[in-house]
C-alpha cells in the first residue's frame, strides 16, 4: 500500500493516529480508516509496518508494549472500583485506558477479579436478560430522549439523555438542577442539531410539558425543509415505559455510572454537609457538583459511544461501535435518513422556542457565582474531583457562612438567593405535576398498534418465532447488545 510513494506529512498523520488510538481502534482498523477516508492515495502511501513504527515513535503503545501485570494495575484498579463498583472485565479494561492510558490484557484484569473480588465476579455472571420490543429502520430515523429523576429529591440533580435507537449513539447526556423546563430541554436538542448539522425524521419522548418544545422545534424544522409536511406532527409520544431505548440507556446508566458517584455524594449528606432545604447549600452544591459531574458524563458518553461490544448472535442490526455505526453507516450496510439543516434555520428555531435570558439557564445567580469565585480563586482553584469534592465544598461553605454572619454578604442578597431557590423548586414541582397529569391522560401515540409497524418499517422475527424483540442484557460489556428491527 505504501510502496513507491512517499509517506504523508507527520503534521497530517499524527493527529489522525492519536484520534483513532484514543477511540480504541486497532492498528489495522486505524490504518484502514485513514487510507479510506483521509489519505490522498494518488500522492501518498502508508503501509502497516510504517504505521506501527510511527505509532510507537509517538509513545502510543499497545497492550504488549505496555506489558502491565497484576501488581502494576492494582492502585489504579482500586481507585476505579470506588467510582465504578459494578463494572465488569471489559468495562474496567475500558476505564483503565480512558483514565490512565493503560492498555491491559484481559487475562490480567480477570486475575484481579479472581484474586480480590471472586464473589462479585460470580454475581455479575448470574444476571438475567430483559427483552423489549422496538421499531427502527436506520440511522437518524428517530431520536429518543428522556429524563431521569432518581437524584432529583436526593441531591437536587436531574439528568437528560438523547439517543439514536438504531446505532445506540448517545446524542447528549446532561445534568442540571432542572429537567422539567421545556426551554432547557429544547436547548439540548438544538445544541445537538447545531453541532451535527442535521435532524432525524422524527423525535420521540414520553408525554409531558417538558417535551413540548422539542416536538415543536422538530416539527417546525421538518415543515420548513419540506412544506408537504404542513399540518403533521413530526414527534412520537410514547407513554408508560414504552420509550424503550431511552429506558435501556437509563438502566445501563444506573448500573454502569451512577453507583460510585452516588456513594460519594451520599457520604456528604450523611455527614450533614448538604441539606436540600438549605438554599445556600443547594446553590453551592450546584456550583461545584454540576460542572464536575458534567465532565464525568461527557467522559462516560464518549467512552460508551466508542466502546466495542462483544459479538451478539441475537443482534439484528450491524455489530460495531456506536460512533462508527452512527457516522459511517455505509460501512455496515445501514441507511442514514438524516435531514440536513442550514445554520440559519437552527438559529430561527432557537430564537422562536428559547429565551436565552431565562433563569433556568443560570447555574446559580450571578451574585452567588461571584462570591464563590472570589473564595475559590483565593483557595488556589483546586480542580474538583471525587477525591476532594466535599473538602472543597465545606471550605467554601465555611467562608460563605462567615461572610453572611459578618454581613460582608448583605442579608438582602442572601434573601434574594433563598427566594430564587424556593421559587424554582415550586415551579419545578408544578411542572412535574402537570407532566404526570398529561401522561396519565395520554398523548397521541403514532405507533399505537404494537403488532403492526408504521409505514416504512418492517418486521424482522427472531428465528421466526414470536414478536421481534429488543434485547437488553445485564452484562456491562454487552451495552450495545440489543436486537433491533431492521429494514433490509
């Protein structure tokens, strides 16, 4: 492949090698992608031996070159078990590379589990499968999204996810102090559309007021680009746990990511450091926890999208990493139904459906952020992590409370902070009650008949027996092991 032609410039090649190395690709996969999608093969050549030589010269070493042992990974494994106590072998292999750039042989990690966690290993092997039904025809036919409230009344934190059900690609995964405001939820959608430059044929969610503006924005953009859709709704409402793929992602999230971080946050609550009824503590917790946790969620999303699942003979869609399936469907024999959207149309939708000055987009009031920033800078701006979150929080809280007691922070300002928190909680509770009423009443379900697919979709049976199913496994290294319905 590289004979009789010069190698490409290192300034061109090195960033690509780093990108594919960071994505977990093998040398053969990386070389194939670079040659097919990046390299001008009429001018340059690149062979396997040359590629490996260049990669090693960049100190990007493979599993054999790093040659890790049980002893060399022990400290890192123990740190990771604090954050990810339920992770299995392939999951931990992925975490070691993601956080420490360590490529470790499977046998070494298996030895760690056999030596230090034999009971937990056996428990993981005993999980059962859960089967559900879903329709999907290709990439960007449908984007599903859903909220997650398990931490809402425990820590004051709310999560939201968007996912393409065919590829499993996580479009967004966000944490905030609110997930019931329609403008906030719509901003997640429009931020993603702006970054990707396209929208799906349809969006899908549970009924509820928080989802109305995504439905409106999606329908607005589809009708703007295709006037023949006038009078139609380009959003699908799914009630009573039938928004299957989003529910699957939350199931994976609760087991793969949440437990370790929940334990860390719970320690502060038990110790009396954090009380949801104390507005000052609530604001400080938001100020420190949300940026830190969003960084961890971004890391989780990137890792899941690049995770290579084990082969699953029951899976009906193409096998591969979610990111590869989503952005290179042609390599897997899949179809992409995306609808390109000009930037000016996205801007128009944003102007129509979002008030950028709304208080829901503020992490904390500006005056509170200013106080915290002064204290944080004086502390030397220590990076917040799982190791020091509560110590940083307590140090800042002590100084805020001292300022309030000394009246260097005026009582009128403190009262304004407290009233803002209470008002936001009341508005959020009201929105939640309204959403529950709407879900109980039921929104129109475009795919009401589960035995018959909508137009443009087909039925694919598992072995010709029974209804087609989506398979959700409880094995963490089968995170992408669902079987989807596919139009061949």
